[in-house]
C-alpha cells in the first residue's frame, strides 16, 4: 500500500517525546509514534514520507513493517482521503467480504479458515476502502500476511517458533499467505461484525438495517482517534454512509470454539449464493 500513495521511507534521527513508553502524537500534518525497543516513526504526509529511527541498528525489517503497514500507513492513507476500517477480508463470488470486530473476536481466524476452504485472501488488520469510477466502494489489497493469536496458530498447525511475533502482543504472530486476490480494487459485498460470547453454543447472525449498519461501520474504524486531528471525520461519515447503502451488514455472535468455523463459513457461503 506504500506505492499506492508513493510513500518514501527515510532512516534518520527523530526528536524524542518520551523514549521509554509507547507514545503517539497526532496532528493535521504529522504523526509521531514511539515503540520502545523497536523504532520511532514520524509520518510527514505533505512530503509523502515516513521517517524511521531504529532503536537498534540490527532490528529486523519485518518487525518495522508490522508498524509501517499498520498504524503509520493508516495515517498516511486517511490523510489522502482513503477510509480505513479494522478487519480482515477474503474474496467470495468476486466480492470482498469484510470481517471486523474488537481484538480477539476472530477476524483473522475466520479469514484463515476461509483461506483453508479456497477463498483468496485480500487483507488483514487494515481494510482500505476507496470508491471506483462507477462510485462503488472497493477494497485495496494489503500485504500478504495474517496476524493470528497463539490458539489460532495451534488450531491451523502453524509453528509459533518459526513465526514473527507481533510486538507488545507476545501471543500474536504474523504468518505469510500464499493464496491471494490479485485484483487492484475489489467491490465490497458484505460486512460481518464479529462478537465473542462465552454464554452461547454455536453462533447466531443478524442482518442489520441501514441505520444499524452505519453505526456498526463507524464503530469499526481503524485508529478512529486520527480522524479529528486530520479533519477527516466528515469524510469518514460520508463513506460509511455510502457503504451502508451499497452492502449488507451483519452482526455475528460466536462462541470461542474453533469447531464451529465450518458452520460459520457455510452460513457466509449461503449469504453469497454458494451452492453445496
């Protein structure tokens, strides 16, 4: 997504706000982020560049990319008028299906399960949205990686000892994806907000009306705190409102059991007219 906005990465010293803690500072023309033990980042959108100062010259570039392709690039994209939601997405029947929800709700897990069933991967963590020339809201593919919690890693037989851990979340890991969607802009068909409950067995799924859909989409913004300093709250509302009129939005509540994933996928297939 860096080539999408022609973003340049520059390695040089950055003034320190607080070197010993996770720190960020959002302004209309720059965004500062300090990740102790990793790096300090400074996004300068008017220059289309991100300045990086490594905490250690030997820090793994893949670890830097976790933050560059997440929080930092999100700021740059929002500055340039893209709408960014927090979620994962896969391709089904030529349309993008978005899975969103709070941390631990199963966004990436469901995307991984869909991938296992042959549905191409589109993006994880950042769902970057833009209208095409026909006014249809579309997703732009992200890096070919998934972020999975330790229990999901074990369920899908990924070796945690060979995976890259996500910093600050020691039980979450980054794994590569091979089966990806190669389209540049994929029309969005459906949105599922995932919720986890220990009080139910199985899952249930409700289709939302347009007002509920708009509220749900807005609640699943990626780094919502960036929008006001950037002056993008109105743009975000406009895009969520337009998206709520074009797609179907569902609220799905599931248990923590992995065994129900095939039934969830079958429900999603039925929503999209996939025959047995």
